[in-house]
């Protein structure tokens, strides 16, 4: 019974910790947006224009993040293919060396 209560309390604690982290992240994002808006207003830029620019920047950032993920995946795939091809090249070179070594005595006989 106590183990079940302890387990339940641990899960609840983890949920609360996760919620706190999400709230903290949201707070940091809001602070960042507020800072950008304040700087924009100081520069004399219209608030609605600032929001549009902020949304545009968010869109560009999201797009850049998506491209980064795709590039990382592509890079991983290309590295795996490169490793595989390097191994195949070494195998073929070894076979060629063996074939040349086997052919050398035959050439000497001719």
C-alpha cells in the first residue's frame, strides 16, 4: 500500500515538475517577446507592425529549425553510407590485390 502511494506521489511530482518547466519556458518566451516589443516601441515602430515582424521571425525560426533537423538526419544517413562505401571499397581493393597476385605467376609463365 505504501509503495503504491509512494509511486503515485513520484508520478505526481514528475507531472508537477514537467508543468513547472513548461511554465518557466513559456515565461521566458513571453519575456523575450516583451523585450522585443519594448525595443520596437522605443525605436518608434508601430506595435502592430512589431507583432507582424515577430510572427514573421517566429515563422522563419521554425522553418530554420525544421531545416536543421532535416540536415542532421541527412548528415547521419550520408555518414552511414560513406562508412558502408568505404568498407566496400576496401573489400574490392583487397580482391583486386588478390587477383593481381594470382595473375602475376601466370604472366611470368607466358
